[in-house]
C-alpha cells in the first residue's frame, strides 16, 4: 500500500469506514477519518525508512502500522 493510496482512502470528503488487515492477521477498524492519521514526511527523509500511518483505537490508543505490512483494506457496508 502506498502513501498516496492511503491518503485517498482517509480523505474526509466521501470517507467510508474500513478495516485495515495486516500481514500478521491483525485487524484495525477505522469508522471515522478522525481515527486515522498519515504523518507528513519531509522530502529529505531517507527513502529506506518505512512509511506508516496511525490508527487510534476506541480508547484513543495509537497503533502504528507500517504501510508495507498492510495486506488488504476492507470497506464496510453503508450503515455499519
């Protein structure tokens, strides 16, 4: 998954709830755009540093997910 793909998915306009499935089988539910963040990356950053996003749990605990570890994005049906 690339930064650009994630950035499109988490835009507030037209946001749809989704679940992030990682390579280890963990599932992270994102029901609102306020519960996910894609930190900015300066242009001068080392390209070998893995890119990540932050997903907040129901209790507000941040979970850092490396983009390379995302296996799938499952979009939830409307109303869930």
